[in-house]
C-alpha cells in the first residue's frame, strides 16, 4: 500500500504569478509532511500552460520558497532521480505515456471539431440525457481507420477511454474522508490536445506516477479534478496515491482571500519585514494545529509533528493581527545580535538612518541599541521610529506636546540645569547607563520635585518625546557630548 512506501510528496506550482499565501501553505504542508515522515519533498514546476507561465515567475517562486526556508530534496536547481522537474522539459514523457495508453487501448484519437462537440452536447441536453459529457463519438473508430486519418494530417486530440463499467469513483481523502463522484460525470476527457501538449489532469498524473508520489497534498479546488486523475492512474496501471485536499483560506469577510484583503503574495510579506519563521508558523496554523491550543510552533517542531489527521477540512480565516502577534513573539525571542542583524539594521538602513557599511564599526553600539529596542518593537517597521532620536545629533526633533508638558512648565529650567551640572561631572569613561542613572537618581529629592516630573523633563530634553526607551541607556548611546548639548538646547525651550 502507498502508505507503507517511503513518503514522497511534491509541491507543483504553476508559474502563472507570484507565490501566494495559499500556495505557500500548501508548500509548507508538503514540506512538513515529508520531514515528519523522513520522506522526500519534491518541487516541480507545472508550466504546461504556455500562455500564462513565465520563467520570471518561476524564479520568483523559487526565491519565495528559499525565503520561507522550505528546502526541497528534488527539483529545479538541485536535480534528482526523476529529473527534469519542469513540465515543459518533460513533453516527450507525456507523449510516450499517451502512446502506451493508445497501444493498450486505454486512449484513442478523437477527430471531432469544436462545432461537432457543441452540437453533440446540445443534443444530449435536448434529450435530457443524464450523461452530458463527451458522447464518445470517436471511441469505436476502427484503429486502422484512425491511423489513416492521423497519417493524412487530420487534427485530433487524444482521449482516455474510461471503462464503461467503471462505476462511481470514491476518493479516500485524508482530510475530507471518503468523497464519492458519480460515474455519470466521467467522460472520456482529453489527455493530449490537438497541438500535442498534455492537459493538466494527464501531465500531473504521469508525473506523480513517474515520481513515485505517495501523497498528493494540495488545495481543495483540485478535489473535483481528482476522479479524472484516478482514471489516469488506473489506465497507467500505477498505484493511486493518498489525496489530502486542504481547505481554502478566507479573508475576514468570509470570501476567498484575494488582493482586496491586502497583501497576498509571499514577496509582499518578505518586503514588509516579516520573519520567515514567524510567517511559516502562522501559515501552518491556517488549517492545521499541533494540539488545538499551541500558537508558537517553531519550524523544527512543525517538521517533527505535522500530520494530516490534524488538518481541518473547514476553511481557515487569514488574520493579519494574529500574524503580527506571532511575528512579535519571534522577534522578542531572538537574541540581541540576531535581532540587530535581521530586523533592526535593515530597517534603519531602509529608513536612511544609517548606511549598511557603517554596521561593522558600530557593532557594540548596535548591540546595546538592539537590547533596548527589541522589547519595544512589537510590530514591524517600528525600529526606525523608536531609534530616530538617536540619529539626530544635537538637534533632536521635538514633539510639541511633549515640550509643552515636559519643558515649558514652571520649574523645568531648574531640572535641566541640575541635570546638566550633575552629568557634566561624569567623564566619558563613566558615560554608561548605570552611572548616568545613578548620577540623576538623587536629584528630584534635592530639587523637591517628583521623580515623574524631573525625569519627564530630562527625557524630553534628550529624546524629544515623553515616550522613549530607558533614559540612561538612551543617553549612553547618544554619547556624552550630544547628551549635554541637548540639555543646553532644551534650556532655551524651558519656561
Ligand atoms: N499546478 C497546479 C496548481 O498550481 C498543481 C495542482 C496539483 O497539485 O496537482 O494548482
């Protein structure tokens, strides 16, 4: 039985666009299923639709897969025993398979024109024929006669010959359970078009059979194709794999996720700065759960624990807030160095606050900055705003409301003076967060004011805002000269 064979699964995107959230989730499930079962994960490019497939899209999909960290064992770039892994490079294989089916009597050429097909369909409708599919017009043409017509250059397609006594097709779907398709719906469908190209239902099965795919995990928009595909497996004499059709992803309004709901391509999430680990974790939960409760499922746990019996057949709803929450959890779980490197510095560079090349010389400074920013940057794109005041030299941007509350009020001038005087006594060697805090600590009492008022004033003077990362640490990062210069400037704004 297929389940006992080593697991081989594939993700088979059509390069007709970017990799979307739904496709990414399918890829993740296939990858995780392979990893959890010690199996093989294959990437195959289904590019048989020449009008819509492009090489550029293929590259975009490969990049997105790499960013997601879904390494494939066989496929483009890495090769493998079933190469090539691009359908347009496998055209001979489909023609050979069709030829074999023709020889065994499981496929036949059909010469019907579009008009003839339309007329036959209309006639079936008019007589209320329960069978509305292709009327098998060419099924019984004498093979020698058919060959003569082919040799004479008459246009034809190849159709599969579905046994008339086949009966209903029951799919034992690992997610949906048994799904029965009425035998009446099974017509002799086209496997090779007039131009010699294979149809999706044929090429996919020829490849899945040749590649020894044991489990087909894909979106449930393909469930309706499955009975036809089963016909191809049976005609080829190949074992039918286990199917697992996963539910759709919906937007908050209950409609299929689309551009209307916001970003849908993996690229957009990458560019917005989401962490691939967090993104994979979030997508994995759209239809699968570890135990019903756990939200943080790191990649290695997913790769160990993923199973199809925990996949829900109900549609999942894409919730950007939950994605943000999971992303924030991953950010705060990072060590400072990783955070600086993967999140903070790229944002600072992007915001024009520093240049990429500056990082090396400023590593200790950046690590200290990461330590105070990391717990505060809960959402993406917040680093630059949180850090901006540290990059403005002596002339920090002043928030008006903060100035009104923290500097313009009576007494503020004396707080600034006292802070300036005390801090001036600290030399550069002692310009550390701890020493700065210790130096300022006793001042509110000496000035007969509250800690809140005093520190609010100093904070606004140094950071330009009442809200900032810890004051001592911020001033350490600003350096002695800038910190003192900012107090001098603040004095001019005091009431
Ligand atoms: N190329 C198909 C798609 O992108 C794959 C379907 C399948 O997995 O069989 O939808």
